[in-house]
C-alpha cells in the first residue's frame, strides 16, 4: 500500500452524504487538507461549480447548459476554481487533491482525463507542490455503492501513474495534523462623511465614502525586505529573511509560520 491518507470523521462523511443527495451519477470537486512527508490529511470537500459561460481560452468549449460529465468537464474551469480556492485558504491548509463521484467503469476508462484534471488543479503557482511532497490525492466515490477508493499521483511528473493509497476515516485533531497558523491584521483609519439632510440612505452614503478605500486595498502591493512580492511568491520572499535552522538546514521561522 502507498501513502496514508487520513480523512476527517467529523465533517467529511456528512459532506459525502450531501454530495450524493444533490448529484446524480457524477460530481467533481477539490479536497482541502494538509500534505506532509509522512502522511496526508483531508478536512473538507469543495464541489467545483458548473461554469455559467464558456471560459475564455478553454479547450473544450465550457458549459453547454447540461451537467458536465468526466468526458465534458472543462479543465480550464477546474484549474481556475482551484486557483481561486487556493488563494482564499488560510495558512496551514491547502488544496491537496480532487474527488470524483462516478462509476468504477467510467473512472477506469477515463483515467487520462482524470489525470488531466488533476494536473490543471496544481498547474498554478498557488497550488503547485514542492519537490519534497509532490504526491496529490484522487478520491473516488463509486456512484452506486458509495465505496471510497483513494489513490495518489506525483503531479510534478506528467508520466506518473495513479498509485493505490491507504484511506482512513477517523477523528483528527489540529495537533495531530500539525496545524500551524500565522494571522496578521492591519489597522485602517478612514473618516466617513455623511449628510444628515441628504435623501440618500445612511448605508449608501457610508458605502460610497468607503469605495476609494476599498479600491486602495484591492490594488495593494506587498513588499518583504523592501522588495515587491509577486502573486503566490510570499513564501519564497519570507525565506530570504528567516534564519536557517543549523540542525537540518531548514528555515526555522517558516515552520512557525504555517509550513508543516
């Protein structure tokens, strides 16, 4: 048996039940959790929504109004959804794989399409794995029997096959999964002017006054050590400042900042 994948008992089974209630014979989405050198953890399923329009640059033409299947689901759309989810996740958790609800026969027959979707999820810098932990998860839920099959694949190697993994559903604790979370906040001072005599609602006046501040926040840039940080490169920028652990050569500060 390959890697061990621990699945959170408190939330995931309920999510699986919800998926089977809403899905027919196919569903697809992302797995959120943690990847370590020794084992992997899955804390939550995030269904990939149906595209409302054909995504620009898509190779398969996007949505046609019908529910997608493993043959028609758009890898561009899947990758974009994974990128946006990855950007919103807090420190210590990440996109660790995908799940698919389908028949065993279809998954076996369409394994190349499944590999393409997995590659699309981890193609962007936000979700790209390190060379130390390149394996990511494919969790298959058989559409009729609900049997769960877990496999992993090295997404840095385009020729790598899917390998069987040992999936275990059990209660997980933050300490067991190695949660480390760095939070930060920035104070914002902004004077909001309003006219009591105006017929415009107070709420609308406040929103209008805050729009310039909102635009500034959206356009904000991050600098580390006096250098601007590109999208998805904050970790690399922090590595240049953190001290090196003399014991193993790793960045000592980075472990305290959310890296397992």
